[in-house]
C-alpha cells in the first residue's frame, strides 16, 4: 500500500488465483495499529480531536462494515481505497474491527489516553 501511494507507475499485483483465495487476506486495518496508545490533543477551545481509522481492501469496490467494541459504527462506501473514517473517542480501551461482505475480518485493539 505505502509503495503504491508514492510510486505513480506502480501497476499492482495480478488478481489472485481462484484456487488460492483462502490463502491470503485482502483486508487489513492500516491505522490504528494493534496495541497502539493514542493521545488525542485538544484544540484552542478545549475540544478533543478525532482519530482517522483507515483500512485497505484489495477490491476497490468492496463495501466495508466497521465495528467499535462489537457495535456497528460506519459503513465505508465502495469505490475508494483506502477506506477512511473519523472517530471521536473518550479515553479508554477499544477494539476496532472491519468486515467485508464475504466475511473477511481484520481487528485491532488500541487505547486512547487522556
């Protein structure tokens, strides 16, 4: 993903062999990373900011369903990669999961600091 973003002429990987579909994961959460501790600064008015959650799916047209602590919080529209949305969170521990329509899942645990 990172190489592709900075190299204009990168063609990408060929499509997977249909006989090997279960051998790799085409879905992953890019940010936040697993076990990260996040400090969210406050603005001039004292309001806390947001974090951007980002995931990548090998199928640009995939619709992704985001869950925070097992509660649905967002659905990423198809047609864009990476999939991004913002979260306003209080201090505490969280589990963020993203699932596509085929059942592929990626999850991370992270903590927001005060």
